[in-house]
């Protein structure tokens, strides 16, 4: 664990301007950490596929750009992904899909919200404008109560599933402006640039998979009544 030099408030101005106008979507799938406004930009694990760019990045390409700009100026470690949290109180957990050190910093108008690391004794860190590096895969950590609006950004390296190694990298994706709109430019050697946006993102891992039809309650009741009629008819014939 290493504490870094405190940043000036101006380092977060563009991020705050953007985030106050556009909420981070609620994430219902971080069941071990808590439901709330917490999403990952950059590379993410994909169901039954190799890791690839998060839909959050092309749904909000300008925010992706601002996160990468912040990283170029302030983040001293390599990373594949960025978790962004909006007033999100994390329960105690470890980042089991991360590798090596993560960079975390908080910003916004809030008090409290210290990051607690179990080292093995509990140690509290005020991360508002004060980034730290720590290995979230090995160190259990959580957030203390806070008042106000608290954002945190966590730059980290994703561990690929053994079955689906990472075959693309974050550098192949760049946020650019095309015809006045922010989009993600995907550059693959030997192919023309592909632009990703809300209307044209990467394919969903489950796209094209046929869903098993679900019986409606009416269908279930009708089937039960039919079985009862057949049973009664069989009983009458036997008598």
C-alpha cells in the first residue's frame, strides 16, 4: 500500500462537471459489495467470450475520454479498466478478478467516506483528492459512512478467465468526436476503423441465443385441468 501526493481540486473539475449532469447507472450485479451507482469502463469480462470493451464506454464516450485523460496525467500504474462509483458505499470485499495494485481516489462535496483497509488491523484513509495504491485482490477493504455526494475512480488490471484470455487491449479503443458526437473508435490492424456508440455498440454475448419459452400461469392452470379431466375419465372407465 502506498499513499500518493494530494491532487489539486482542478484535477477533477472536468469529471465533476460531466458527472453532475449525467448519473452513473445503477449496478444490480455487485451482490457481494452492494447495489448502487457503480460501473466499469474500459475492459470487462464477457459471458462466454474473451474480455472486451464495456458498453459503458461507448454509451458515454466522453466520460471514457475524461477517465483516460485523467489517467495520462495522474495514474502511475498500468491498467485495463476503471471502476467509477457515485455515492456508493462498498461493503467489505476483495477484488477477486483484479491483479496487482489498483489506484483509487475520491472527489466531490462530501465528508466521511474513508476507505478502510485490513492490513491486518483496520486502517482508515481519507482518499478525497488523496490517491493511494493498494492490492485490492489481497487486501479486504470497505467504505465508511459519508454525507454528501462522493465519487471514486479505481484504475485496475483485469484478470482474464483461463478459458477466455484477453485478445484485445484498451489501447485499441479511443474516444473521439465524429460529426459533433462522442464515439469510441475501434482500431484493429488491417481493418477500417469501427465507431461504437449508443446506436452501434459491440455485440452482446447472448445475442442470437434462443430463450426458452416460459409458460404463463394460464397455460400451467390449463395443463393441470386437462390432467385432472384425463384422470377422472380414466377412473370412470375403470369403474
